[in-house]
């Protein structure tokens, strides 16, 4: 059975905790460690909990039909497989990222796209394993991620409800209950009228588990609404500049927007209160003025 309290690093995620904020760097670093460090600095400065990357073994993760397709890149035209290898971080970069995050401190992890990448990531003391929407139908990857003993965060984009049911069955079968699923629309950027944020509550009712939100919209409001609706994780792609080269840049938050989103979520959650009717000190004075009582 899913646990209603999941420990991610030093942060305990519950139904009532503030959302665990994940800055999805993904591949927006374009293979440049210095850009990655700038985004790690931004996540830390803006008060986010975690930065996340994407780890692939290109020879395994890239579909055969796409490997030799020409791709125009800042480094010239090359086969798609060579481009994916060009921007993929390996052990020297992740060693540097791990050390850099420990100094701050800032949590970090990665989405894994194949079993080799999962094995690679487990060299590090990451707080969770992320399973992307594209792989939530891969039982072998879900199983091995669960058997690692790490908490699992699984995204549910591009999936029918029956496919999410299957992923939940696997999580229940192979994990110790430490998992969180994320509602997401996998289009970059996602149109507002296709975000369907009420699905967050649908998931809570259907699976009785913690539910987060991984947003790919190009504005802030839906992520704030998701937090108000009870999303225990908010994950957003982040970038130094929307005009940088790369497919994910336009659906990502620049640094100023990262700070604005964190502040907006904190402010929105502060307004919710407990639901218990009470008189606050600020009202007592006005009560005396208008009613004449004490």
C-alpha cells in the first residue's frame, strides 16, 4: 500500500507539507557543465528543494528509426544518435554535479531512461529515482527502480487511465510503498485547456497515494493551482534563457520566474488556512468598532 509520507532526502513529503520543488534541468544544459552549475545556483537561490537531470544511454534509449536521422545542431548537422551522445553527461560531469550540490546543500537526481542509466545513477546517494512518462509502461525498468530501495517518482503523461492503473500495480508489487505519482501533460508547452488539473484529485481518490504535478505549460498559474489542489511535488523545467537552443527551452522557467513561482505557491498556500472557523486578532478590533461588544 502506498505510504502517505515519503522521505525525499531531508524533506518529508505528506498531504499537508509544502510542495517539494524540483527544478528540471533535464537536457537544457546542452552538454555544458557550466550552464548546469548556473541552473543549480538558481534552484538553490530561489529556495527550490531539488534539481533534476535526465540520464540516457543513447545507444539503448534512442529508437532505431531515429538514430541516423540528420539533426541540425549548434555543432553542425549530425545523426540524431551523435547529437544525443554530444549532450549526455557522464561520470566526470555527474561527479562534479554531486560535489557541487553537496556543498550548497541541494538535492539532485535524474530521470532514468534505461536500465544501464538506472545502474549508473545508483552510484550516487540520490533522494529518489524518477521514471518519465515515456517509460511508465516498462515493467522491467519500474521493477528494477523499485528494487533499488529508493523512493520512486513516476510521471503519468501520454497514458490512458488503464496504463496508469498498470503502473500503480507494479509500484504496489515491487516497491515498499515509497512512491509518488505525478500528473503531467507531455506536450511542450502544454495548452492550458489540456492541463486537466482536477485529475490530481482523481488520482488521490483512485490510488490513495501522494500525487504531484510536473508542469510543461509556459506560464505560472497552473502550477500554483496544482499546489492549491494538493500536489505534493511541483516540477518545472528551468533554463537560463528561453532563446537558448533546445526543444525544451520555451516550456521552461527562467530564473526570475523560478523565484516568482516559489513565492506565489507559498503565498497561495498561506491563504488556505485550516478550514476551522475562528476569529482572528485583526477582526476583533473591527468587531468592537462595528458591534460595540468586546
